[in-house]
C-alpha cells in the first residue's frame, strides 16, 4: 500500500488529491482517492471566452497552498505519512505548470519524500482506475478526448507493465488540427454560448434533430482515408460558422438552435466513434476506455455503450476533467516501478509546455 499526494495545475484547474493504492491482486491494483480538492477557474475565464494563461498562472499562485492543505486535511493524513509527491510537469501552460512543480518540490524537499513527475495525458489514462470496481481487460483501446487533445491509444498490457514511453508507443491516431473539446468550445462560441461550450452543446441538443444539418466529418473513413485513425475538426468549425450566419440572416437561428446543437454533437461523436470502433476491430481488443473531459458527454456514453462490441469503461464524472487524483494515481504507478526522484534529482526538475 502507498499514499501519494498528486498536484495538478496544467491549465485552469488547481487541484490536489491524496490517493491510496493497494497491493496488486487478482482484480489488479486499486487506486482509492481519499480526498480531492479542486478550484476551477471557469468563472475567471468566461469574460474572455477562453483560458488566459497569465490569469491562470496568477490564480494558481493564490490557490495552490490552500488547495494542498485542504486535500491533506480531508484525507486525514500527515505529510510525513506520504510515500511520494506526484505533480504534472507537462504538457500545459508553462506558467501554470511551474506553480505546481515548485509547490511539489517544496513539499517533497521539506518532508524528504520522492517526487514523481507526471505527464498530464498519462494522468488521464490512469483516471479510469480511480475507484474502478471492475478489472479492465487488456489489450484495450483508449480514446483520450479533452479540450486540447484527441488521441487514440492501443495498450496491450496492464498499467503495472507500462513503460515510461507508453504514450508514444501506444499512440495510433490523433487530431491533425483542433481537438474534439476545442471543436465543442469554438462552435459553441459561434452560437453565443459561454465558455466552456461542450456542456452547453450537450444540454441544448436535447430534443434536437441530429440530422437537421449535414456538417462534415473530417478525414471520413471513405476512399483513400478508409483506414485513417486520425481526426480533423477544423472544417466543422467553419461549416458551423457559415450555417449560423445564414440562419441569422434568415431570422431562423433561435428556432434552429436545438437542431444545430444536435447536429454539431452528432458530427463530433460520429468521428470519435467511427475511428475508435475501427481501431477496436483492427486490433485484438478486450476493452474500450474513454477518458478526458469530453468523456463526460452523455450522448457519447450512450452511443458507445450501444455500439461497442467490447465492454466500455469511463472515469467517474468528477475525474473526467483535470484533477489531482489522476496525477496521484499515475505517480503511484511510477513510484511502484522505482521512478521516484530524490532531492538531488528533483531540484533540477523543470516544466514543459509540450
């Protein structure tokens, strides 16, 4: 068993969590969050229509200390009881990352604990194992779909066997331009919804006709792209903008809002599902896992449950978006493999935007 404090400040959530792991058993290692404390900056960025890096960094500076202490208090453990400190050090907004890395260094140095640098996307992969009641069978397809990334991974082995380059080695497909989360946010902005737009598209799509507008599916699996596992959403954004302008000119935009939202959502989800299920057919796959902020989308979950030939797994809703628990889980995994840094090593640890 181990206790790991995870710190996440890669973008606009300042989050800390204490996660307890169990020894590996027949059901695999368990990752139990004892606490999660998160401050979301959404309200700060709404006036700007998106995340402002300088605003994000300054707010992390204000929030990091109370967030960490709150997570420790909720977990009911002392810093000396921790086995390690995990922190996101890439990728993300460089100023925001530096706040978390510096705070993690301070705690690890003061308490003489190992420091574990965590790749943010690896944290998302590990989020599905938080409080996971079932054993996920491998090989598995992972669809990592968030505000800044849309990646398809095929992972052959359980986390305990993941190498440090698991993200690179398992990557099969990715977005060539906008990520799916960006597509939701940008099309929502065109329609006048506040940031972040994904939840507004989802909510306003209820009762709409998903076939009302024929929006493009980028890199559609036809012709020369029939086997493509890459994504493209930039054409969708342009098509939505032109359609909204036309409807506004005709004076029918408000009446068509639900149909627009349903059609936008259907176009994005069609791309995600088509390529994810194609990979599941191309490779010997026993499970399908969807992680990242967009994995909270209700229609995505419903369609994947109906269309997947193998069991589908998601993180709990609270662990879909950025959070300290997923970073603690990834850190605990790497600590168990002997990858914790000692003070003579981690004092040189840096943050990286990519």
